C-alpha cells in the first residue's frame, strides 16, 4: 500500500486526459490526410495492400506522435 501513497489523483486524471487528447489528434490527422489525398488511403492499404503507402503513413504517424508528445509534455 505504501507504493500508492505517492500517486496524486490529478496526475492520473491528467494522464488519462492527455492520452485521449493525443489519440484524438492522431485521428484528426488521419481524417485530414484522407481528405487531402486524391485517392482513398483505406482502399490503397486494405484492398491493394500498397506497402509503400503503409510505410510512409506509419513513418508519418510516428513523427506526429513524437511531435504531439513533445507538445503535451511542455
């Protein structure tokens, strides 16, 4: 029980809030990218299994996650 004494409720709530906020931002970025591209990313990834687009999108979301985490942290 001594391990739980140092946990502050506001920090837990803040962590949960920022986790969902980061997920929302990633979803908003996906929606924006889907809107701006002239083709359907979902079709390219699921039906055509375009590996090049999958790698680019994965790298882009990894970069976005790093940027969002840095912004939330400061």
